[in-house]
């Protein structure tokens, strides 16, 4: 089971869990290409009510969610995950899987879609929302993920990246801020060619989507205790939602101001957008410049040999 129940919490307002559950149900139904009316007929519920569940504005009972999952013929792993989302009463979502599990990437994709804006920060790596596939594979391999886990995560994360890379009319109004610690520009891991491809993607992303702002922070700033750990903060209809992962779990929780304050600090302390772009360009040029060829050994001139 993927979701950890913390405390009972009854509310009529949308919560991070309601939003995620609705988005997951919508994604699963879209995959099967079933209409709201078709699902409603199978579980004997009006299609408008199912639409409200998918929007996260109303909470479906676990029994109704189970009926939807059976109607959609969901695989056992996803069935257990979504069922636990429906049974949990706390507004937060705790995914009891390592951060490289695909459920993390899928949940982040859903919150990226749901959010009006979001901030993604990492002090030592490129933030995950803008990973290229090669960069993701290198990082996850370094973190001990299996080839199967890496493949599933990369496929799920690619959909998240495409939301930023090829923006729609709606997503063009979505403000995205990516804060990167300067150590992430140089490594030492992943390999230089992988970092080069990742930095080129960041540069192209800024040109393709003007709503994405990439800013760099100095190592001294990233070393501050309050900024020593990565996080993502989403502005949603349920209020601000913070995501952070640690070892074998990750949490999507309502933010009561802590991560908004950290975001405000990042905006004050990071290089400007132009200076950050220049720092990335400088690093690209450094990685793209071939190292000078080894000079041939110096031989004595003829006059020197005769003397």
C-alpha cells in the first residue's frame, strides 16, 4: 500500500488528496477512452457527479472509487494505490515508495497540470520537473533504482516535461520558476555530456516558453540550513501544496507558509534571469569546447643541435 494515513480530517474544501485523486481517476479514464456517461452507467452514478469527483471538488466514497477502478480494469499496482488514496482521510498525500517510483513522477505531473503556478528547487541537481530522459536515467541509477523502475519513471516524467516544453494556451498562463544550485551546472555526476544535453534543454525551454524562468543560486546560498533540501511548491485551488521527498517516501502537503517564505528567499537571493542564462551559457560553452590537443614534444632546432 502506497498511502500512509496520518489523522482524520473532515473538510468540504478541496484538499491536495482530493485534487490528486480526481486527476488520477481522470487520467485512468482517459487512458481507456471511456466517457463519463459510460463509467456512470457501469457504477450507477450520474456522469455529472463523476465529473465533480475528477475535478476534486467533491469526495467520492472508497466504494465508488473501487467500482470505477473495476470498470476501468486498472492493473493491481495502480488499483491498490488509487484505492488507498480514496480511503485516506488526511488532506496530505504520503507516497510510501522511493522518490524514483513512477507514482511520484505521475503525481508531480498531475499537480503541474492542476497548479496555477509552481516553484521547483534543488541545491545540487537540476530540479526534477525539467529533467531530460538521459539526465533522469543517470540520477536514478546513481540512487540505486533498477532498470525497470528507471524506465517507468522516465516515461512518466517525460509527460511532465512536455507540459512545459510544448505549452498549450492554458499552460502559457502558468508561471513556472526553476531554481538551481550552481553545483548542479558542473556535476560531478552525471557525466559531462549528459549535463551538456540537460543544460541545452534548459536554454531551449526558456526560449520556447517565456513563462518558465530559470535562476541560479550560488553554492554559499544553497549551503544555508533552510535551503539545504529540495522542494516543489504548487499554487492550487486547494491552496499552496508543498512536495518533498526523503529516502523511501514523499509527501504532498498543504503549505501553511513555510515554503512560501522559502520561495520568497529564493527570489531575493538567486541571480537574475539574465545572469542565470549567462551562467548556463558559459557552462555550455565550457563543456562544448574540446580540450586542447596535446602539444608535440619540443625538439631542438638545427642550430641548437649543432651547438
